């Protein structure tokens, strides 16, 4: 077990002839529109700042090209929010480089929607907003990092394979084809958000866990209602879900909760005293395949 | 490939000391409330008929105990409507034995809800009804057997295992816990029923197929939205779904449609000219495991 993280290094130099990016050691397309959008926005803010005279040092590097190097220590494009982490880290690092301060969440959102949340620590909500141009679709911190120190998150990698359907494309198809998603967005989400914020405020794990699981399941239900249907959960995900329910039933309370984003990998929530036992249960339920096979 | 069927034989004799039933060669519990309900109802109708004087021959056997033998030539309790077929066949056979005529659909419904549909041939709808006691929840034939002679149904058995969650228990949990099921029942089903009847009337396979797939997916979405979630589809089911969509995309039209009931096994609809090719495609996509493994 280790901490999941993204590390991004950026170098600016007049020797560089073009902007370039490497993801996990492999060069990637710098011309990706979402990436360009982040670069452009941060540089625009930096220029604005320079022109207002508040910063001199950055003039030197503002015309330089950059080389960006981003590394995840966890599977990329496998439903573990690697692009949210990547874009949040990129926008934060670019802002540091150019001395830009202030509201970066909106810029990160242009890289990956959910990256706007990742600019904050602690518990964060993503406000839907009402404007056509989405400019009021921002993230807001609900509670700070130190609010619920006993809460632990465990990631179970059911498959490190890249997903067949990207989350953004998948969500667009769902919006276009799923009657259940429409109902969920209009009639379920806002009530659940209020309940969730309340559970977090009260540090009520029972209610937090139940809501987390129900909402994860409902998200995947809308994926199935999408046409053609999208399956993010695989057989191992299903086994993990069943294991969590059996574990909670055994204790007669919600000690552990799962959530799955756009992929088969489980995000497991629990309180600190439960960690060791649950990890042991997972290890016994999913013994290493190599023991028998090699 | 062969025809799926249930064969039920019933013997009545004054030598028998109790009612008994064998399912697929193994004795089962005759005291099952749903089974008792069917037996009681048919015998009640038979007595009524005898008392009204319209039938004499049955007096002799009405006090006899029966031995019932029911055999499916396809997997039981694997989401292939074995109980619907079984109860429909049982009620029909009992009615024959006791000389009962008329409306048997309501009696079959007491055995298994969906058995009420199986009392008719052709295309049948199950009316929800409005009465609290469910007496107006009946099946109605939409089109006769000969209406769409080119239509073919292929069953792909993804797993012959008995399901973990029975369909009736599963549906009850869904009704209690799934907000999406409530929405589906109130706002989606009736419109789709009307569309489906229209597609069948017009023998419009494109619309029939699309609707069939979307409705199957939405049913399974509500299973996932149930708490704890119910998974009827397995990895093979998902592969079949994906294969059908690729096949249709290749032809730029809906040539094949899938539907999954409360189990992983696929019910595939197509028109006669498509059968040979699609069966070939399935065989290539799912080669027998024994070729490589043994």
C-alpha cells in the first residue's frame, strides 16, 4: 500500500524550440485542445500580472517554451481520476512557475472537469452552475483536510488496463441517451449532495458510507442505461461490492463503503480502526494469482 | 440448437396418498405456497364446474391425489423464465386433467407473475392493473403466433448456474430501494409499451430491436440501483452485448437485438435471413474452451 500521487515537473528554457509533454515517461501530444487551453489560460494570467507591473521576474520566462513531465504512481485512464490529478497538478505547477496566484480551479476544469475539485484538499463539492458557458461550474471546499482525520481511503486495482470508453465521452453519450441520467440529475443528485455534506459535517460514517455506495451504484446504473450501454464494473468489481456488503452485514453496520468512478477499480472508504482487518479480508478473498499459476 | 420447452405430466390416482411433484427428476416441495395456490384454484374451478352439472367425468378424480412431473430441456432458475414456463405448463395440464376451461392466466400468475403471459402464444403484454388485490393484473395477447413468421429467437447460455437472487425477491428489493425503478415504472414503461406494440404491429425490426435492447439495459440499470445492488449480467453477457452492437454497427442497422431477463443468459432476436451468419459470428467469438484447454 502506498499513497497515490501525481508528480509534475516543468522546465522553461529559451533553448527549447517548442512546448512538449511526457506522461509517465512517454511523449504525448502537446496540441491536445484541453492541454492547450490550460497552458494558454495560465500564460494569459501571467501576462496580465506582468503588465500590471506586480511581477518582473516572469518576463524572462514568459516567452520560453516549456517541457512538462508528469508521472502518476498509479494506473492511468483506469477510472482512478488520473486526468483530474494530472491536470490539477499541471495547473498548480504552471501557476507556480509563472507566479500566478488566485482562482485556478476554473482553469483546471478546462483540462478535466473533475480536476477543478482536485485543486483543493479535504472535502470538495463541484457546483453544477447555471450559466450556459459553464463559468459558474466551480469547485468549493466543504471541509478542510483536517476535518475527519480517522477517514481512510483504500484503492483496490481490479484492472490496470486503460478503459475502452473515456469518462468524458461516456458521460456525453449518457446525457444524450439515458432517461435515467436525466431523472438522476434533476431529481436525485441535489438532495443527496445536501445529505452527503451533512454526513461529512457530522462525521457520520454510517450515513456517509450508505450514500457513497448508493450513489456509486446509481452512477453505474445510468451507464448501463446509456445506449449503447457502458460497463465500467467488471467481475472483480462485482466481487468487491459483494465482499463489502457481506463484511458490513457481519458487523450489522456500515464499516466499509465502496465507490467506483469510470472504471473497475474500487475506492474503499473506512475509519482507521477498520483498515488492518479489512485489508486482511481483501487479501484472503483475492489471493495472489501467481501462487498457483507460476 | 433446439427448441426450449417445458414438459409436464400429471397422473391422478386413488392409490396416491399425497400430492407430489418432481422437477427435472428430483422431488420438490409440493407445499410451496405458490404451487398450492395453483392446485387449489384449478380444483376449485373443477368443483364449481362439477356442481353446475356441466361435467360428470371429473367427479371420479377430483378427490384423487396427483403426481406431477415437470421437465425443462433448458437451465432452470438461470433467468430463462423456467418458472414462467413451468407454471404455465402446470396450470394448462391441470386444467386439461380436470376439464377446466376459460381464463387460466390469472391462476398461472399466482404461480409466477410472468407465467400469466406464457398462457398465450404470439406476442403478449402483461397489464399492470390498478386494483390493490392485483386481480386486474392480467396478460393480453397483442398479436397471434403467425403474425411475424420471420422473427427468430436464439438463446445464448452464458451460465447455467442457478442465480443467487431469485427474480421475485430481487424485484421486491428493487421496488423498496431503487429510485430509478420508481421513475422507470411511472414515467418510462407505458410509453415504451405503446411503442413496442406499434413496432410489433408494423413488424418494424429496427424499432423493435432498439427498444428491446434499451429496455433490457434499463431493467438491469434498476437492478444496479437496488441496494444492495443486484448483478444479473456477467462478463460473458457484457461480451455478447458488445458483439451485438459491433454486428449492427457493421451493417449500419439493427439486425440483431439482445434482451436479458433476471440472469446472464442472452435472448437474441433477429429475422430469419440473419440467423446462420450471426450464429457463425457467435461461434467464432466464443470458441469452445475445450479446444485449447484439454
